[in-house]
C-alpha cells in the first residue's frame, strides 16, 4: 500500500507500508532558502520530527523507515498530516521588510506567549522590536485571542492583516504602526 500526501509548506510525502514498518520519502523543490524539516502531525496535534531534508538530484529529500508501533505511539498512525517547515533561513531578514518567520515563538521570553503562537507568521523587525501579522478573516477564529485588544487591523500588500507590535524582548506594545515595507 502506497499513500502520497501533500505536505503543508510544500512538497510531497510518500508512505509505503512494508509489513510492520513504513517507508517515508519526502521530496520538495530545492529553493535555496534554507534548511527544511519534515514533521508528521497526528489528529490531536501530536508531532513526530522525521528529520532535515538534504539536497539530492536537484531536489530536497528525506528518506526514513519507522515501525508502525513508533508512529502509533507518536499519534501519527494511521491518520496524520505532513508539514515541511523552513527551520533555518540562509538569508538574514532586512529591517523594515515583512518576511515569513517560521518559528515566531523564539522571539518571546514569556512562556505563555510562546505557547499561544499558532505557527509561522509574517514578521517585520525594526530598531524598537518587531511586529507579527496574521490574516484577518471574520469567518475564522481570532489568532492570539489573549492579545485581542492590542491588535490593529491593517492592509498590507499581502492582504488585510491583524498586526501586533512587540519590544525587543517580546513584550506587547500598543499605539505604534507597523513598519511598512
């Protein structure tokens, strides 16, 4: 039995069952942006890191073989989704430019704020700290509900966004506009 799954973040994961084991083969185009890690996520959000993709014949690749028991203990068998996450960017972000921050939780010192970051977000750094942005949709749950009163709704080139501002230590700041690219 072979199953091909589109990975969130780009690329494909092919899973082949071989008796009590599963062969997992991840592929994505080589874009030169940085190092990518592949994760499996279970129905309840459990996660299993498969590893870091490496260049191979013009693409980025990761090949693993794991027992079905190991996948099951991690909550990632038989149902799962796959994610390909930019874990390390080869380019430094420019001050005043929006970019996708794959791990915005690293920008915070407060453990409660770290815990509630939903995943990759748009980020813009300036000399006073940084701003984070998330899509604003009236038919979706509010991102970072504990910081609702500090968000502003602004139109960026990428669409209407909720914007939060933070000082250099990751503490919320109010009353300032985000740096426009």
